[in-house]
C-alpha cells in the first residue's frame, strides 16, 4: 500500500506580499510612519495591487500597519504611552513564561539559552548585526517555546513583531547591543545557578530600558 504524502501548497501572492512587507518593517527598511504605497510595493515585488492591499489589511490586524481612509497605508507609529504599555505587557508575559519553562523544561531551556549565547557572541564578533537581532529575538522566544502554555505563547505572538521592530530601531547604537548581550549572559548564568529572582531583575531592566530609549529616539527625531 502506497503511503499518502501531504504536499505543502505554495503561499498565495497576498501571503508572499505580507511576508515581504512584514520583514521590511521589522528590519527597518520601512521606517516608523512611512507611507506604504501600493504602486511601489507592487513594482518591488512583482505582485499586483489586489494581493498587496490584502497583505496590508492583514498587517493592520497584526498591529504593524495603520490604514487611514483617503490617505493610504503607513507603518505604525508608537506613542511613548504605547511603548510603556507594550513593555509592561511583555514583562508580565515573559516572566510568567520563564517560571513555567523552568518548571516544565529546565534542562531544555538552559541548553537552548546557552547555545544562543554562543551564537550571539559569534554574530557580534563578525559584525553580523541582523543575525544578532534574530538571535536576540530567539533568546526571548525560548521561554515561550518551553513554557508548555499555549495561551502565553499566543499572547506573546500577538506583539512579537512589534517588539522585534522596536529592537531593530533601538539597537543601532553599538553600546546598546553590548548591554543587551551582557544581560543575556547574566540571565542565563543566573538561571543556571537557580537565582530566578535575580534573573528577572535583569530581564526587567532590559525590557524597561526600551521605554527610556524609545523616548530618547523620539526626542532625537524632533530636533
């Protein structure tokens, strides 16, 4: 008897466009508040305007795009209050995920964190900025992958792309990347030693620094 094999269908044009625009926003190719013109996106991707429009509508639901009637689509712009609320929401979810991951999968969690620290060190050594940011995002995702709680994972998934976009804009200064790496090392070492409270303190410092750095970024743009 021949075993049936499920064939993966290729992504639709709107999904391809959605991925292209999302990656552009996350990586900073499209800046905060930048107009996302259907004509330019169509020319860049070779995809007609209808799938582009569908992609923009999907990204609006994900919080990455703002659509203003009669004006068009724009990359979302976050206010200082938005950032404060986002950072606090992230901190609540991530500390809860850390607790549950330690309870459910301690060995797997620590192993994955240590592997990522090694990869981040290599990325920094060779100046691979984009790769470092991907690994940075993956470091925080590890808590959710190992927590055994789908509701926590789904809650974080809803804001993870905005968090990644913020990380791109805020990490362009070399000193911030150095601080971030040192904090990731500290969190991993403290968890290995069973010092969970101290690890959470470092995590809180890292996340809440995003509030202050974003305020500085806005002020710099207004000058």
